[in-house]
C-alpha cells in the first residue's frame, strides 16, 4: 500500500474518531437533552420558601393612622436595646439586633419558631410562607383591636444558598422567596465546561436531618426534582469531570504533571500502531 493511501486512511480514521468524540462530548455537556419543543407539560407547583428557626425577617405594619401602626414597628432608635411599647394598657417588649435598609428592626425566629412581636407578644410563624405570615399577623392585629386597617409587609432578610465545586463558588443572597436551581446556577455564572452535568448534589438540612439529592441537568426530569426549588441555606456541589481531576497538580505546574506525558505517550503509540497496521 502506498504512503499517500496510508495517510489518507489514517486521516479518515482520525476524523471519524474526532467526530465521535465530539458527539459524545455534546451528550455530556448539553442541558435538557430530552426536552420536547412546543409540547406543553404539567409543571411542578411553585414552592415558596417557608420560615424556619434562625431566619431574620423584616416586618412592617402600616395603617391610615401612622401613629398607631408605629407602635408595632421596630425602629433604628432602638438599636442595641429592647423596644418597649404600650397600647391599650398592654406593655410589651420586643428585641432586635439588626435593621433593614429603611432603619426598621429585623426579627430573628427563635429555635421554637417564634418571634417576639411588640404588644402582642410571642407569635409562632415557623412553617409559614412570607404571605401567610403577613396574613396571620394582620389577623392578630385586627382581632386584638390594635389596628383596624393594618397592612403588614413581611420580607426575608437573610436568605442565601452556597454553591461550590466546578463553577463560581460563593454564597449568594436570595432576593425572592422562590428560586429554582437553574436560576441559582445562572447566578453563579453557569457551570464550567468541565463540570459533570449529571453529578450536581443539593445538600439540604430540614428538621435536624441532612439530605443529599443528586441532580442531572441533562434531562427534563430536573423540573420534577424535590430540590428544583431551593430553600434557604441549601448547599450545591458541582462535581468536576475526570479529565479535570486527572490533570490536577498540587504545584499547579502542568508541565510537571505526569498525566500530560502519559497522555502524549499513549497518543504517539496509538498513531504508530495504526500506521504499522495499515502497511501490512
């Protein structure tokens, strides 16, 4: 067999191998590979973050009578001290150690799931969504005849999740009480190209129990995952692929990495073997 034919066959084989490798890489990298375009599917019901012990909340009461409503708002004047108020002959003390951007105090939910609310006293709000907590406090104010037309605004002040691994690792604040894992990865600047799309783990602690759930971003099943909607304090771990971990070197000098030379040696031996086989 002539040398030109040998080289032609070798080039064809190498090209085919490169195409097959590229297709395999696409399968490992692309998101939502089994999604069906223009076909409606039943979506998972939105899951709003619920209040848990340790959460910090901004709770502001408004009314047509600002003076009456102000009794129920912790203010910056009470920084570092307890807020003592008296309404309808009832004296109450509420504590706050942080303040929102408007100078109002933040309530910390204690380990029993309660907050110490001015005048009313302890309120159990753990397990409520932000909207449910607002309605509950509003009802307490009306039923107790403290405020006839209250508007209660409840906001989370310390929601966050942490993402580590093969992405922009950091702790990110959550500005809304509903966030999904796709939005979280976007906040982190997406996954690195070397990240394993089918090996993303969400670590969640609930009621004293830690659960780790594996997520595969390559399939639309992600939308039905119990961790599709994140909760406060979730940890997301993104696993790097084998190539990246294999090339890791403690001294961060790639030329001292034995895997580089092993890979080059294997490639050379493979090409030599191919040429020998074609000349027979």
